[in-house]
C-alpha cells in the first residue's frame, strides 16, 4: 500500500510542475479605428508563432503586426452596421 502512495505523490508532483510551466492565454478586444468592427484577440505563449500582419476583414485597415514571439488568433465578433447609399430596394 505504501508504494501506491509514492506513485501518486510522484504523479502529482509531475502534474504540478507541468502546470507551473504553462502560461495562460491572454484575451483582449480590438476595435478597428477605421470602421469600428470589433474583434476578440487570443494570445498563446506556446504553439506555432504568428508572423505578418492582421487586417480588418471589413475595411482592410492594418490592426496588428506580428513579430513571431507568440501565437495569436483574432476573430470578428462585432460587425458594425453598414450604410448602403445608392441601392434601391
């Protein structure tokens, strides 16, 4: 019975050490200054690294330039109302 407790303690110690090395993801919101579209930004410290730039899906304005230090995912969450002029219904 003593051996079982030792294995459990070693397993717990490994899990605790692994958890302490994992950095949590950072969540934030981005608003396009050009068209007011809203985006959710999630940054991870692990995984593949993101390089390049992200442009607004609605107006093509550059919202962020990535330097490759983290993995970043951006998702459109709020699409502003568009005014269509000159279109008859």
